[in-house]
């Protein structure tokens, strides 16, 4: 890698605002706000709208669409037209 052209790669806390969930990871994202983490150190914090703790796919609360019912309703409404 060329020296001096890459952003600083450091520890950052990502905090889910919808669920009570935060995790510490390495990132190049920046923030003016900081938070004190469980280890006693202060890290930049990035607030996110949704994460695996609050996304319906991961929490199991996702809606399943009745695609078979939709196809049957379409067939009833428009039917198979003979040529």
C-alpha cells in the first residue's frame, strides 16, 4: 500500500438506536461523538438506524407474504383466456 493516502483504521463503536445493542469493531468511519466502552476506554461512536439486533429478518419477526394466494387470486380474476 502507498503510505499517506489511506484513512486511519481504528476502533469504533457502532450503536443501534432502535435496539439496545452496540459493538466495537475496526473501521475508517469518523465521528465527533465519543462513548466510554466496557473496557474503560473512550472510542468514537456511530449511531445506526438498524442492525442485526433490530432487523426483522434477524429477529424472526419478518412477515411472510402469501404468494400462492396472490397467484390464485390473479387466476380467478383474469383466468386463463382461450385463444
